C-alpha cells in the first residue's frame, strides 16, 4: 500500500520509465491528502539509507597543517557490513580488468577475493555479480575500505553523503531490466583511492569512470516511484594539501553521469548534509573547478538553467518537491521542509561549532534547498590552525545541545535526556524529528588526517559517534587491522564478542536507559582513550621516522597502531560490562558498602508534568494521562477514564493545556535547571 500510494504523488523528473497512473479515489476523502503527506515524509527519510554527514577542514584552518576529512555512516532501516578491511597494494598482469559490482548494504558488502582476502567467500557465499569491467592499471594502491573507500596509503581521504537530484538511475543488474548504469559510489570511491596519489586525480578519475559506465544511486527507489531525495552523491576528497568537493548524478535517460568538482579554500571548513553544495561555477577556472563534458546541457534542455546566466550546479540539478494532485500548498511546504532542514540545520551547526564567527552570520531557520534565497555557503573561513581533529570528533557527536533544537531536552527525550529517536511513528502519522549529526543508527564514523610523507591517520569510531572511542590506524599500514575489526564471526544480525563493533553497540544501546547519566561516563572514557591514541600516534610516527627503510617504517606503524587498537577494544568490553554493574537496576553502584549504591532520580520537571501523572495519582488508581486527539482542521482533546475519575481527568486536561503553553513560552530553561539540580544530588552534572 505504501508503494502504491507513493506512486501517485511522485512526478517523474527525468528518467526512462514514466510511472503508470494509479488512483486512490477509493480512499476516504478526508484521509487521502494526509496519507499522501505521511507517505512522502516517511519515504523521503526511510529511503535515506546512507543519509550521512561530512565535515572537512582545509589545511590552513587545521591545527595539524593538513586537511581533515570526516564521515558518519548513518545507515537506514537495513543492516550494514561493519568490517574495516585493508585492501592491499597489488601489481596486475597486462590484460587484467577492474571489476565493478552492485555492492550490498548488509554483510557481506561484496564477495570477491580479488579485492582483498577478507572479501573471499565464507561458507556458502557466492561471488557477486559483475556489472562492468575496465582495463586494470599496472599497480593499485593499498587503502582502508568500508562501504566506501576511506583512506589510501598516500593519504587520499574520502567522506560521503547521499544527496538529491532531478535525475535518477539504476544498476544494470540481472533483476533490474530498467537499469543501464554500472558504477555506484562504492566502486567510484574505491577506484579513486586505488589509482591516485592526489585528491584532484581521484576526482577526475571518478568522474571519468562515472561518465563512461553510468552512475547510479543505490537508493533510487522503484522506477514507478523514483526517490529523488537519494539519487545523487557528494564526496569530499582530500590529500595532504587540498580538499575537493565532488557532486555526481545520473545523466540523461538513466545513463552516463553529470558531475562537478570544486576545490575548497585551504582556510575553510566544509559541511555536507545530504545535498549538493557546489553553487556558481566558473568554467574558465580549471585550478578550482572540474566537471563532466556538457555539464550544462541537460539543465538547458529541461529549462532548469538559462544560458547567459551564472550556472549554479545545486540550483540547476538539486531536487525540490513540487505540488501533486490533491495536495495543498501547506502540504507541499511540509515536504520542502523535510529536505531543507534535514540538510540545512546540520550545515548551520557545523559552521557554528567550528567557525563561530561565521556561523553567527547564518540563520538556522533558513534551510537548504536549490533555490533558497541567499543560500548557505558550502564552506566558510575559520581562523588559521583553529580546528583540531578532536573538535571534529566532538562535532560528529552533536545533538544540537544548548540550542533551541536540542534533542536532549523535552518530553520526547524522556526524563533522562535521550536524543535518540529509534522507533518510528505509527503509519499515517505526519511529523518529523529534528535530525541530529550523531544518530542512533550510525554504524560507524571516522576522522581522517591527510598528513604528508605517508603519515596519514584514520581515526575509526564504531557505532554511534556519541558512544564511541576513535581509534587510530595508519594509512601506510603494512598489514590489516586486528581481526576483531574485520572478522566474519559476527555481524549486525549475529552477536559475537569476536567482533569489535559489538562492544560499542552494546554499550550504546544500554546507555539509552539513562542517557545523560551513563553517557557522561562514556564520554569521559572516550576522551581518555582518544588522548592516549593521540600520544601513541605521535610516538609511532617518531619511531617510524627513524626506521632504516620505508618497509620497516610501514611495519612499525602497523604493529604500533594495531597493538593499541586491540588493547583498547578489550578495554572497552571491560568498560561496557562495568557500566552494567554500575548503572544496572536503575541505581548508581560504586561498591558493596552501606552507602555504596544510590537510586537514580527522575528530574523534577518530568515527574511534575501532568502527562506523566505522578503528582496526580489518587486511590482510584494510576492516572494514565491526557489523550489528545487531533481531528482534521481542529485540535480536540478527550480525557480517558472512569466516571469516578472524571474530575481529576478534567483537571489534568486543563493543566496539560497550561503546561503546553508554558512549554512553548520557555520552560526549556527551567527544565535544564531542574535537571542540573537533580543531577548534583547524585554527584554528577548532566552534559
């Protein structure tokens, strides 16, 4: 039903298979339009299985003097292969070919032993279908690999974020006769790392291959109802000197590709939140812009751009929801807001945290759509040397704390300030949560330091950024990571203490019981490990610089970082289990003495809320709250309960309305104060 209804309300923009006409006239007239909005809101977000965030820092803005690239892999309603695989440097015989696959989301992401030993078949696994082959180069470089290529031995580093576009394409797999394209962003990112020592080379290589083979998005949806909110990709590519932003989409008629790339000023910080960020292009400036042949042709043909005017890539090719039959202007505006603020709020927040002076110039309520007036810049300047890798890690952990959009306060966060909104709303419910940077559904994140002289570092954080410790791995490593990072003994559908990811996910799930209390300890532990990691990196590099050969240096870097990572994963398992003991049973347990355990405490604002009912209990039984029922075009409240409790229920309803008004008027500050006071009674202060 979801797919059937969605087909009716999606307008084909540019693909080869116009959807058939479906009717929903048999739906009740009063519910048809709300269903349409609900379906589109749900599908817009649910299909963003790779709705990731990129934060990047130019060399001059970075405290290390080299660019920083980061990425959060915020997987959607499917599993993700969480292995951290080392693809080795390889020499290839003349006549060899480089194969392209339709990579999977879940385990295994690919089965092809030619790529890396860790991708060899396990059990009854079969090699993945080959979509295309191109001539292989004589030598390919080593790199760290996950869903997308991460960082190669020369320090070329990549972050990814799925975006919107007005075109759509599908892979040419056996089960998709409507698919003509053969290169997804997974293979594009990897081939760039395999073949290039610079970011500029990687961008050009990826673009050329995309045009030749045809680019497709893994989230394009059904041809009858294309998901235009997920049909493009944005990559940030960095080396030890430069950062480039790369935007790519399918070309005309579900084939080839249209792409553009822009060099980011070295004193800037950059943010990408599921949209293109390349705006006005200067086609004569080859130092700062690269692009596909005929990059403007489709925009001109479709009337998306007028020749003789500046060419704005996002304005020409980014997607904006358009009115559909049966939709009101307000409903279309709701759909626009989903895309505008899903992207724009993160951009504003990243700029505000890493370049406060520039961030203060931006309106957080503007949003980010192709034709937004005075749009956000794709990047902003930051003071020289002001942004550290640790600051980027903390940005990835952010939930808008301390702002009007703070996900750790309010009734939805519960009594213990939980920013995670994991369960979905009932079918047909129109609404949306604020989209944080750190998500409960993050499978991993990383912060990449693109250092010179083969000393680049990949800081890997497994599971959600707010519940991880970033561990360093050297780009020039001579060996794979320790086995717990790539074993097939465990995956998302199979718990195993042999897989490092589970140590972090297990504690992430547990801390939702009392997020502010437990996450405080988690953050403190992470800070200690990351500071240890920074010292280990400095020591390892110092020792490697004294090695007699490059091979010896690489081996030293490998053993140095692997030893630290393996030790810290074992330490995190112990820490997770200690948290079970300390915070289990809704207590805080320090020792076995008479005063060694304290009860966890609900905050005052929460227990006094009429929706909770704690202070409204009477001898007829517990109060079950006020049931607010919204009828079309009105706000109606009804109170459920027996006749003997009607008075208290009616009173509760009136109190609830007053509480709602008070909340809107500014109870945020009082709740924060109350939380802090309650916390101090337990000897901790909420973060």
